[in-house]
C-alpha cells in the first residue's frame, strides 16, 4: 500500500526577477516590485512530498533523517541566505520565479535521490520526452518525490512536472 508524507523546510533568499528577453519597461510591468534593481528577499517554505510503500520494519517510506540531509545538503545550502541570481548556477540566465525555483529544486532532488537512498526504493519516471519534466511513475515498490505546487497570495497553480513546492510569501508578508 502506498502512502504520502510531506516535509517542510524554510529558508530566506534574495533575488531579482528580470528577463534578458524583455525591455526594462516590460520587466517592470511584468515583475513589478520584484524587478527592483537592488533585489529583495523572501522567506520561503519548501514542501517535499514523497510517496511509496511503507517499509514493514520501520513504518516509513524513507528515513526522514536521510531526506532532511538530502534537502539540507543539496537545496538549503545552495539557496538559504543567498542571492539566487548570483549564487545559484541554474539562475545565471534563468529568471528565479517561484515556478522556476520549484522545477530546479525538483531536478536537484531527483539527481541526488539515488546517492542518498541507494538501498531504498528508486525514483522512477515515465522516460518519455524530456525526463526532467516527466511525471513520476509510482509502482508499489518504488518511492517518488512528486507534486509541484506554486502558491502566490493564496492562489495555487498546479504543474504536471514532478517534485517540489516552494511557497511564496503573501503580499502583506513580503512588504
């Protein structure tokens, strides 16, 4: 029987939303105050949901301490208290929107899964098209990190790509 569990992690980071493909006026119109030339910061909540069968000996899908270590070493050390545009290589050219952050974090977790859980169920993907964007397939003997959800001002948008959830602060929290 498969079940799911979500772990929450918190970090603060700064960024500037600006696309090189847009004019300064277009960037200001699309990104508003998030296009501040000096950047700005947010307190983020990252939710990582795993799904799979319970280990009959432990009653866990995966050991939580290992999951925490994975997120700490591969995600939080990279993002926490950093300027995302300057300090996270994936965002040198990619706009650090919440959506892009969720996809990058999801890929980081997928890439590091086997290193941290080699003796546990493996992550599995459909294997069709671009695997970094494919839905995870969750057979009963495998675990998967899934569910990309972006929340901005209490409006949720669900994405078909797998893995992480980054919660943007509410407008009143960001001010």
